[in-house]
């Protein structure tokens, strides 16, 4: 592990999108790992965000935690929170993030992911004009790099080649963050992570969708031939990586964060069925029998793989969870939180397919 000269000691952290999947896990991580921190959770509470994801924090961490219900595109609201709180750190997670939804409604992705990032950068720039003890960390995705062949991995210098409206909007926001760092001297860092999984993930994404459908006896839809490959990162490992980058990352630096867990989609679904068969056996039959191949997603990248050697070499971070272990822990969480899952399926998302292009 290499010592870095740019140690940042956060005191008041603004987490955008802190009521979503990665955000709520990160807020909990900050509050439990550093009792000196004050955390401001700023979230618009769109369909994928919920205060239920943060249940208990208002009481257990009342003096160190504040929730603000507002949109990152609202420049007045963003400026207000900077004026009210002595924020020295921004961790920007707020984003529209589901590829399938971006196919049907790209405008919302451009507005939130690009304009929202611009508003935050401007607010931080003006609030921090005379400060050197600050950091702005932007959380992005490996999808900005496009698709890989059978070999190779994404590195921090891989050219951007986004395939979907979602990844294009994240690529644009990455470029904005770098530009504000270079033009205005804002101390920024960026991370590009692989597919996250774990507790509190909205059930439109692959793993919670499969868990929910399997438990309900519904088909398990697998796109195309199921051989699209992704690298999987347990959300707890990602939270530790973000914390490490914020504190020890080089200003202006980019870090790829991966789980060293490359899996084809069909192999993941088969493993999930195997583990679920053991943890919650169905009345009859096997969960594998529910696997159904469906028409592939438009612009579906074939393979992503992250080379996370830079963050390991420079900052000493490595993932702790093997995919098999993290998946089991994830399944156990969903089994223990059926009410949380059922409320979402009843009021927000019933498992229907998204991202189908209307030919009419």
C-alpha cells in the first residue's frame, strides 16, 4: 500500500441519492464506521428511493444524521443545503440508473444525471471557493466504457464508448466532473464500479428480480442466450471502496472498483436457483424450471470486466466477498425482509419487463 500525500478528513458529508440502494448502504456505513461524522442525506425519493431503506437512523444517529427531501436539479435547494451545513465532502450517488428504463425514457436520465451533476458541481464550486479541506466524489459505472470481447479488462484510461442512454448520461457527467476539476480547481475524484448487489436493491435489477419472481413462482426472464458477462461487487465492499477513495484518493484521480467476480448471467441465475432451493425450498418442483429465455435487450453489451489494480496498489482496497458468499447473504436478506419487498412489488414495480422499444 502506497502512502498518499492528499489525506482528506471528512467532517460533514453530503450524500446525494442516499435513500437508494447503494446510497442507503453507504449512509449506514459512514454512520457506523466513523462516529465523528455528520451525514446529510439528500434524495428526491423517486420510485427507487425510500425512507424505509433508512429505518432507525433518525433515532440511533439523530444528532449526526439529517434527511433532506429535494431534487439535485433544484439549484435553490442545493445551494440552501450548502448554506445551512458546513459540508466539506460530497459523495454524489444520485442518478437514474436502470438501463432498461433509459431505453423507454432517456430524457429523465439526461436531466437527472447530467443537469443534476452540473447543479451540484456549481454549488460546491461557489460554496468552497476559498477552502482546501474539501472533496467532491462522483460515483459512476463501468458501462461508460462500452463492451469488451472475450479478453481484457477495463482500466482507468479505457476510452469511453457508451451503448445505452443510461451509460451515455453517466459518461457525460463524468466528463463534467473532470472539467470542473481542471477548469475551476475543484478537488474531485471519480469511481467507475461494476454491477452492485446486496440488501435494499430495487427489484428491477437482475438478482432481486430473480429472487422475487422465484419466490412468487413466476418465470425467471434471462435476456438472449444468457451469456452476457458482468463483474459483480457486493455493496458493502463498494461502500468501503468509496470511503477509501474519499479519504485517500488523489484529487483529479479516477479509480475502477470491481469485485473480481466475472459471471455469465445464466450461470448467476442457476447459482441463485441452487442457493434458493436450499434456503427456501418450493412446495414442489425446482426454481431452475422457471428459467425462461426472452428477447435480448437493445444495445446489450456482451461483457464488462474491471481491472481494479490501481485502487488496490495506491489505496490498499480489495473486495472481501466472493460472489457465492455475497449472493447467499443477499438471498438471506430478501427472505428476512419479505414485507419490504412485497410493498415495492405492490405499489411501485410488479416485475414487468422494461426497455422494450415500441416499433409503432
